[in-house]
């Protein structure tokens, strides 16, 4: 790993998963001049990147053969397991000296399993989930939470700095995923407060934009209030982060909490409310769709756009 020099024109990158966030993130690496090969189960989703200069691999093995560092940005832990550990996955085709960076929000235990399997093949594996949503991905302002060997993370820093502004190694394998669970726990209950506050303001017949000017910059301020409340108010439920993926994350956090003997009733409540959002048909909408479920609970209407 210490012999891998990260530089445009020298380091070959592979990117698997070109969804809402992955496409933007991969685009930043392309823009920096890195030779990049993409793979996606739906190849058409990678076409904009190909138009910008990326190569498109027909299989994971083909991508691995053309890459020194492979990034994954997938949906679910089972996707990560298949793509990394499957019989036709990354490690089945990997060679010694490669680096794997999984940026999916996944299970800490799976991150540790991958790191152990990779180590046996001379491959360095890092778990590096992110926070910041579609906006953070587009603007390269993500917070990247990293688990892995210190020297590996240090070598990868030039690439990570193209994707985010807050890059922190939290510890060994799995520590990045544990930190992302802390992040999701913070967001989950905060989202309930944001939605309930907006419903209260609506019921009190206040002007919501005027209310936000007063509360968003004070002690009640939060990223969700500043970035997602305006989307809710405009009936914009396009996904910066899918409801179904957030439910997945909360499930991982609750499973880990159970394993550690923790009771997290606020997180459990948030998950149940988001299950109601999914049941109402909004699984592929953004997490701000929580307000629709709470509006229904109160027999109130809320504006919706095309995505709502």
C-alpha cells in the first residue's frame, strides 16, 4: 500500500454504483483527471459519466482488472456483500496491492468481515460512509467517516478530499460505519422535530418562510431544518436520500444498539414513522416525505409536487 502513489494520470480508479450520490462523487474524480472505469447494474445510469470520459465495464471483474483503487457506493448491505465477497465480486478478481473503499452505509460487522477477507489477499479495505445527501455529493462537501488502517487512509486522502470537506478516520475497520450510525440516529429524531414544527406553524396559520427566518439560525437550527424544510414547504419530495435507504440505516443502528444492550426509543419511534411513509407509497421519495405521514396522522393536507 505504501508504494501506491495517488496522482491523476497514474492512479486508475474504479467506481461501482452510479446512483443519486454516486454519480456526482465519481464525477468529481473524473473532473480531477483520474482515469476512471464505472460499473452499474443498470448501465444507462452510467451513461452521463461515460459521456464525460469514463470507461464502462461490462462486469465487476473487468472493472477490477483496470483499477488500482475501487470505490463502491451501493444501496444495501446485501449488495455490498455480493459485489465485494461474491463469487464474481471484487475480491474474487482482486490482486495484491489494490485498495477497496466502500462508501455505502452498511453494517459495521460486514465492514470488518470485508477488511479481514481483503487482508488475506493483500488488498487494503476501508469503510468510508458519507453524510451530506445529494447536495453534499454534488458540491463535494460531504462528511466522510472512515474506518481502516491509518496509513491506508493517509494515502487515500487526495482522493477523499475531492469528495468531501470533513474527512475523519474514526478507527479501525467498522469504525466508519459505527460513526455513520451515530449520524443517522441524530438525523432520525431531528427529522420528527422539523416536521412537527412545520405542522404546528401551519396549524397556527403562520407564514412558514417567515418562521424559518426566525428559528433556523437560532438554537433550534439544524441541517435538516435549513436544507429539507424548504423542500417540504415547496412540495418537493425528490430524493436526496431515499426513505427506504434511511429505514435500512435505522434498522442497522437498532440492531447494533440491541447487540450492545442499548435502548434507543427515539430511534425506534422514528423508524416506525418512516415505515408509515413507506406504506403510504413514498419509499423512493426523499426523507423529507416524513411530513406527509405526519400530516396524514393529523388529517391535514400538505402540498406535494410531481414527486410527492
